[in-house]
């Protein structure tokens, strides 16, 4: 990191509580209950992997954390800031929470460098030089510095996803959300993205990862949580979760994907 | 049985690029024009028709055309009644405008230098000719119809000034390169002032090609931002904006341009408070053209906005960008790029629609062309073909040049597009 950029304090969240706090979170799409009362806390520097069948509400849940979806009931707080309708709170939370999407969602009209430096320049109001310096360091960290001056369309899927990770990190978030980051990738590119995510986890980033990469979960996760039909049915350390699942639904699910 | 890795190594020839197939013109014609009997018949029939059309056109332009009517009225067609002792003013304006634009383009090229993404290969003579030849053809045609040595000298000087300013623009001092947009504004204002100020002629008295250019450029420059605002308004979350934009667009699009021009001429004055100076007819025509085109631009841009996947907006929101910045930095640039062809189509349409202002009594090229056939020297001689060909040619050059430039822009912005 360049000198101007203060390294983040590796301490508890501002109010001393959990980094992410969720209590009784509900989300309805019309009459369909996508989330039916989720309670989940994520501590600072913790890595939580969420698994579950499609339609179980995993993505909806993490999208509620930075208000890409509006939850209908319950409480979500990030770093002590509650997610409410207040646009200032939402903006503040979005500055602290980075997100990586299944389909990368890089901005196709900007180069990789501009994609990564856009947030810091526009939101944190850094100078062009400072933002591009940090962006270059991040591109080195995700091992694609040579792609900086290309457009997203000229990159492979794995490179695009790593650029998207760099874009999220450029805002220096305290939390990273990953929404099935490897599901849209060819098999030989999954590893390069997971490696970057592992390095990130080892560096102490607080992460929530929606993913079916069991190897990643076993190796990196502090906790694994199982979602089904909008409910958190089971959670635990990876060892216990994969070797001795308690819930019938978890057993069935694991038997299908392992 | 021998294992695979024991197999004798075969020297793999280095691939030397895709196979190149060279065929002569005769071969190509045999394969494409005369490959079957019916293709041969079609080739001959259409060949004869095309040859005849070409021959007839060339004969009209160079042999039979009685261009005296255009020749004698050339100044009228270009600037209408502009006082003949002040013709230096439009010439000066032309020079200032050309030099300003060329300086700006040169400075832009200099600003891009060293940028790994935006730098372009240096401008070659071939490239200049390829981009500018329609304007060159117009200049040549006008010179052929002009008399005396002065116009030739001035046009040559104009092209030389353009080239010189383009090259000089690349060598401007750094601060001026950064201030190039200001330079453009200053040059634009100077272009107007040299015609208008200090006893010149205000645009309410302009006519001919000069009026055509003024109305077209003014309407394009102002209808574009208005159209973008209307498109954004129609998709706004605030019902008031949405309502106003929708009503405006649907109202204006439902009315012929001629109606708007008449309303501009006869009704717009009612909207101005008593005592407020009524804008001139030219300005009222300009307002009508702007209002009309903005509605179409809005719908074109709205189409572009709708083509942007919602995931792009979410990604920008997740970074913490404010709603305004999401639109300005992520949505609009992509949306506008997607609709360049339709947008330029709209502007080409506008360029030709300017011909309609003759209905409310303004004199652009087409109406003057019609009028000069009534002059005593040329009356009842069937000169419609000549004057219409001339007016059509002037409009065609502008439209075709815009079309080519838009294709170039599309190609350039398409780099790295998904």
C-alpha cells in the first residue's frame, strides 16, 4: 500500500459488537417469502461460507446487507450502522462493504484500471494519481497488472472476476460479499479466482461467500451456513458441517453436491 | 505396441498464418458475376442500367447542365442578402471556425499522447483524404461555379490553415492543451462575433448555406442535451418528472414539424411577456427545430438506457456511487454509445428538415434555389433540374459526411466492447 493509505485497524468493529449483525431478517417478493427470519452474526475477520440449493435465499440475503435488496422485517447492521431507508446510512455501508458478483459486472466502457479506480476517485475523492497507484497495487495483488489498460471484454472470465475483486477492494472495504463468484467461470479459471479469495481471507478480511466450492469452504471458512427455503437451517465449523451434518436437509444437500 | 511418447517425432511445420488466396480480377468476376447463366444475365442487365445511369448523370453534370443559373447566384445561395461589401465577415468566420476546430483536434491528439489506451496512430494524408473528401468535393464544386481567382486562393488558404492549425495544435503549450475546451468556446463565440459585431449582420438576417449551417448546428447542439434530460426524466422515479417528460415527448412527436414551425412563427410570441423583445424569426425556427428533435432524441436515448443491464447499475451502487454518478458515469456513457447510429440518423434527419424553414419565410439553400429560377434571365427555361441538383448536392454532402463520421466514431468507441 502506498503511504497515504492508512492500513485498517485490525480491531473489533466500531461499537465492539459483531461486524455484521442480522436479526430476524425477512424478505418478501410479493407473496413469496425469500427470507424467513435469518439470524446471523459475522465477526471481524471471520469468513462465512453460505451454501444451499438454488432459490434458498442465499443471494437475496447478502444483497440485503448492502441494500441492493430492501429487507422487509428484522434488523441488519454493518459495523454498527443499521441498514435503513436513510440514504446516508446506505451510502456509508456501501463504502464499507465490497461486493463481487457472479457475472463480474465490470463496466465494459472503462478499462480495467478505470474500473478499479472509479470508486476511490468518485466516492472517496482521491486524486487520479493516488487512485491509480492503489489500483495498480491491487491489480498486482490479484495477479493481472498487465491487463490494466485493456477493456473487460478483452479479458478471460477468470481475469475479469479478479479485476472485479480488485475493483471492490479499491474502496478499502471492511467487509467483502461474494455472490457465487466462480459459478460463471470455466473450470480451469475457478482456481485462480479462489486463490485470490484465499489470500484475501488470510489477510484478515471479513467475508461472506455464497459458493458451492466445498474445497474452498473446508480450507478457508471459519463457519459454514446452510440456507434452505429462506431459512438458515444449520451452521457450524467446516469440519463439523461437512463430516457430521445434523439437519436432514443438509445431509441431502451435501450428498448431492459432494 | 509402441507407447505414444516413443513414436518417432514428426517435425511440425510452423503455422504461418491463415492461408492466403490471391485471385485476379478476371478470376473474381468469373466466380462472382458470371458463374451461372442467370447470374450472367443479371450482371449484363444491371451492368447496362448502371452504365447508362452513370453516363446520363455525368452528361448532365458536365455537358448538358446549364449551370449559369447557379454560377450567377452562387453568393446568393451561400449567404443570401448578406451585404456584398461585408463578405469578408463570413470568410473570416469560416477561417476562425476552421482554425479553432483544427487546433482543438490537434490539442486533443496531443493530450492523448502517451496514454496507453486512448492514443491513436498519427494522422496520415491518406486518413485526412478519407475523412474529408466529401467536404473537398463540395469545395471543388463551389470553386468550379465561382468566378475569379480570389475564391480559389481563399479556399486553398482555408485548407492550408486547417492543416497548419491541426499540426500546431499538437505543439501547443501544456496549459493551452488542457484548456482546449475553453479554446473551442472562445473560437465559437469569435466565429459568431466576427459576423455580427461592430456593424455586422445579426443571424435574423442570415440566409442560404450560412443559415442552414447555423440552424442545423444550433439545433443539434441544443436538442441533444435536452433530449438526454427528457429521456432521463421519462425513466425518473419521481412521478412529476416522468409525467412532464412523457407528455412533452408524446405531444411533440404527434405533431408534424411544419406545424411546429408555424407555431414558432405565429404563436411563440404569445409566450413572451409584454415588453420582452420578441425573438427573431430565425430564433423561433431554431426553437421549433430544437423542441422537435429533442423529443426524438429522447426516445432514441431511452432505448439506449433500457439496453443497459440492471446489473451494471447494481455494481455501481455497490461501489457507493451516488444515483447521479451511477447515471453519469456508468449508465449514460454506455447508453449513448449503443445508440450512436440512431442518434446520428436523427441528426441527419434534422439537417434535411432545415429545408422546411422556407415555409415560414426563411431562405435556406433549397428555397433560394427555387427562387432563382424565377429571375428574369432564367425564367421559363426549365432550370429546375439544375438548381435542385445543386441544393440536393449541398444537403447530401452534409448528410453523407455525418454518416461517415458516425461510423468512424462507432468503430473507435467499439474497441473493447463486450
